C-alpha cells in the first residue's frame, strides 16, 4: 500500500539539544497511529516536523509524496491537507463557532461563504454541536471547544489529521466526548497520528502504537503487541507507570 507519510532518518535539534535522533516510519493511508512516551521524549516535535511547523535538521519527511524540506514544495498547499489539533484549542474568542469553522476555507478562497456555512453545519452536527453554531467559544465547555477545534480542522477537508494530546487539558468528564469524535473520524478512514496519554483510546482505536523515548522510536506494533507484550524494558517501565 502507498504510504501517506514517509519519514526517513529524521533528526531534529534545537541548538545543541538533539530532540529527534533518527526516526524512520511510514504511515499508510487510513492508518491510525498513536504515539506514546514520556514527557520530553520528542512526540510533539515529531508531529510538528510532519507538517514542517518545525524545520528539519536532517533526513526526509514526505507527505503525499511531497518532500517537506524541499524549498520547491509549496508548504501551504500541502498543509491544507493536514489538519492539526492541539491540547489548547486556540479558537478565536471574538468569532462565533460557525465563524471559527468557516474562517480558513473562506479566507483561503477554498470555499465560498455559503458553501462554507453549509459545511460548517454538517461538521458541527458531526461533532455533536449543531445547536452551538451561533455562540461564542467563551460559552462552551472545554470538551465542546475541542470538538469545535476538530470541526474547524475538518473544514479544510484534510486527509491527514494530527492530534497533539487533544484531551490533556480537559476535565476528565469531557475526555470521552472528544475521544468519541476522534473514534468516529478513525472509523471513517481518516489517516491519523495521535499523541496521547489515553491508553484506552490507543488500545481500542490505533492500528499501530509507537513508543518514543529520548528522541528514538523504541518500540512499535499493534496495541496488542505493545500493551500486551512489550519487548523493551523501557516500554514496560513506561506502561507500568501509566496503566
Ligand atoms: P514531548 O511532546 O514528547 O513531551 P517535545 O517534543 O515537546 O516532547 O520536546 C522534546 C524536547 O525538545 C524537550 O526537551 C523540549 O524541552 C525540547 N524542545 C521542544 N521545543 C523546543 C524549542 N522550540 N526550543 C528548544 N527546545 C525545545
Ligand atoms: Mg508534547
């Protein structure tokens, strides 16, 4: 099968701090990959290298065949196909939910306003917020805000979604509603890379789990393999702490 994302010998340093040491991985279309690992192991940096929010120190990242570190690649064009959802939702507080969702496709002239509004309604229904289109983010709970952030990413019609600890800032009772939306997205065939501490989600939804530590992929496999029968001592000791 053709790989949607190809990472070859990726290295990333911040000054003298080498954060990603030699990462190679391929992610297939429709695959759901969950990245787990201790804080500071390089998970966010890895995710940000995929859409070139971070420069790449060495190696290659290809998204849909586009080399992300090639000056000839139109990064903005490729990024239109890559949605990203962060721990903090970064919604525009002075815009309604509908306006938050329609902003990017309208500004970038990908959709006209009417089409964008229709699409926003579909997407808000999909994340269970059909009745919130006209409210401001300040009137929403954390879980609702994060679902709006997901709808906003989907408005660009991406075929890859990157999630960086999307539930880590949420009160526990709101985690489930966000994971449910992500689960549905996975079931609909979205290619997803999810950095998460939600081991239950990873176990249930991931096609593959990647354990990172100190800038390396230490171990990867199906959830059954990584959670049920970890091969590496570092994986075992991490899982002992979080499970
Ligand atoms: P994780 O997401 O696994 O917690 P990160 O990718 O955020 O790990 O960070 C990995 C390491 O890179 C940490 O030591 C962090 O302090 C460092 N780091 C991340 N971003 C920067 C940056 N912009 N400048 C300098 N150091 C950074
Ligand atoms: Mg992180």
